[in-house]
């Protein structure tokens, strides 16, 4: 080992340091820990990183979007000559602030809102580019058909519709399906309604686990009095039982722990620092009867952590699993941590403790995609 070897490289060890892997912290531009922490978590969600880098390789000449800036950032990290260091995501942050006014300031931002925006926005960019490409291709096909004196209408709209309905690679990775099942207590007719999700937002209680939170998420709720259900079978409002279950399990399951809640007596949001255990392995038990892959086993790959006592002040860091060991990313600082240190981020056992570092967004990756 050379004299200029970093502490991180020493901690990992030259023999153990993974080939073709780079660990780079991200410079904070005043308040950008919310995006730094999420970007690191996403970078170490391997299916997502691979698709972003593939996009970069395929799209040499496209106009600048948030996706091209993300692809440039990921590519820059992946192709660094050094194994460790820090990088300034200047172009990405500039584009983000340009794209969404809410992020164009130096106030504390919410990491989950950023994740939600980023995932949805990238998916929209891919769909828009797909539509542009289809339109261009169809114009070429139409011109060719006219030249051959053939009918031109056949190849147009069908392709566009098909292309629009095919999931984007972002959807293939993060999107699952929830089904809401409602049973009328008068006629016992069961109706169900599906909805897509990119992450599951779960309520938390003191001294519980993620498994418990997910069970509660799918608890049966009774709809009665002013909240009755309009049953199509009875053609009237009836008491009913409703529950949410997971119908399609995503490749990467993102779980958002609802740690900020509005309290009327204070007229503001407060942080809920309850201790919630999140296991290294997870299996979902709140799946629907017709779920495609109900036994899918997940491994924890990244956690975005909120540090501090409230939503408007504090700091975000992330921990990620890479090649069997765990790393902590705190803006431009990167440290190797022991897996037992993950327990430090479960939350506080009592409400009297003030400052806390708590798991906020959990990323679980399905084992078959690892």
C-alpha cells in the first residue's frame, strides 16, 4: 500500500477491496444532504445503477435532463481513476433546482419528497423520449409506405399505445401493485381495486419492527357510520371491511417510515423517533391471494437516515451494503462500519431522549436480482 492510501482503503484492505468499485462521497452545496443521501442509496441499488449507466452508454446526444445529469454523475463515479474520494454533483443539483422550484433554495428539504420526485420524473422522461422516438420512427415508416404506394395508417397509433403502456425500466425496478379489497358486510360481495406504488409509506409505533408495521398496513379497517361504502351489488351505502395488500412485489422495495407527523396542538410537524427494527432480510406477509411472487425474499441494501430532532432541522446520511460490507456516507465523508452498527439507526427507546439518528427510507432488493 502506498503512503497516500486513505483510511477507508485501509479499513477495507487491499485484498478485500472490490474490483471495479468506487466509493465517493458527494459534496454538500449548503443544504443538499437530502439529495446526497438518496443518490448514494440509489447508486448502490445495483439494478438501478446498471440501468442508469446503460442509459448513459446508449444516449450520447440527448438534450440535458435530470436523467442525463444523473447518468453523468453515476458514470463519473464509476469511471474514477481513484478507488475512493469525493465528487461535486454540481450539474445535477443545478438541474434539479432548475426543474423544481421547491428545491431551489437553501432550506432543509425532505429526502422522501426528493426520492419520490426523482423516480417519477425519470420515468416521465423515459416515456417522453420513447414517444418522441416512436413518432420519429412512425414518420419514417409512413414516408416509406407512401413511397411504396401502401396505406400508411396501419403502423401509427398502435405502436405508440403499445410503447406507452410498456413499463419503463424505472417502473420495472421500483413499481409494485397494491390491491384494496373491500367486503360489503350486507351482501358479502368483495370488490378490489389496484393501484401502483413506487414506495410503501408505513405508519410506525414505539418499539416495533418493519414486519409489524407492514402487518398493520394491511390490517382490516371497518367502514361504518359516515364512512360507509357504496356497494354496487346492494346499490346503496353499507358497512364494509377494507384492507390493503401487496399484489405485485417490486424488484427493489422502498419503504418510507412516516417519521414526521402533524400535531394540531403545536400547529406544526414533529419528528417521531420511535425505535423500529429493520432486519437485514425481509419477507412480506401482507400479500394478496393472487400475488405473482409472494415468497420473494429481500435483502437490505441501503438506508437513508434522518439525524436530528425535527423535520426542519437536522441532517441526512445513508448506509449502504456493498460486496458484503457496510459503508456510511455522510456527504463527502465515507466510512466503513460494522453491520452491528445498523442497530444504532433503529430509533430511540423512549420519547425523553432528544437527538436521534433514525432509519427513514429503507431499500430492500429481491434476492434473485442480486
